[in-house]
């Protein structure tokens, strides 16, 4: 192995994990953020439903007693229902924004991985041009990177199909 080959191999060993980390960390953070937002949405939905049930129960009991506050309670109940509807609309918008951001992050990772694969192929071709066969590590990395491109392409296709499906509803 020449010093030039060793330099290229060292550069690859340093560059590949750095590139993968730069792409993976934002995606992982975004996924954790999405999970936390969904859990908060679920808690908010349960809380809103519980409040609406309680208001309805109080309104029913009050109406049975013939209390004059019945009209006010029904107005408050309607206000609660309206507020819940507005909250759900806002949560839907937030969900749409997060989905868009995730799609952008996945597309960015896909583009970077395709560039990485092109660089790997270029290095293998350079080695072959110098009469050297690619190393097992390089071939394994090439296969792994190709597999990741297939995974990311499928994820993007699934997200695009889901987006089209959401728009049709």
C-alpha cells in the first residue's frame, strides 16, 4: 500500500463517520421532537375530551334541576368544544410542518448518501486504475451505502404517498 493509498483510506475513515453523524444527529433529534409533540397532542386531546364530558354532565344535572344557569353552562360547553376544534386545527398544522421538515431531512440525507456513494465509486475506480483491487472494507461500505440509499428512497416514497393521501382527505 502506498502512502497515497494510506492517505486516501485515512481520509475515508475520518470523512465517512463525520458525514453520517452530521446527517443522523438532526434526524434523530427531529424524531424525538415529533414523538414528544405527539404525546403532548394525545394528552391535550384526552384533557379536552374529559373537560367536555364534565361540562356535559354538569349541564345535564343542572338542566334536570331546572337551574337557571343551564343556558350559561351550555354556552360554556359550546365554547369548550369550539376551543378544542381550534386547538386540533393548530395541532394539525404543526404536524404538517414537522412532516415537511422530516421529509426535507430525509431527502437531504438521501442526497448526501448518493454523493458519498459516488465518491466511494470514484475511489474504487482510482484504485483499479492503479492496478489495485478495492479492499473488503471499501466493498462492504459500498454495499452498506447502496442499501441505505434504497432505504431512504423507500422512506421518501412512503412519505410522498402519505402526503398525497392526506391531501385527498
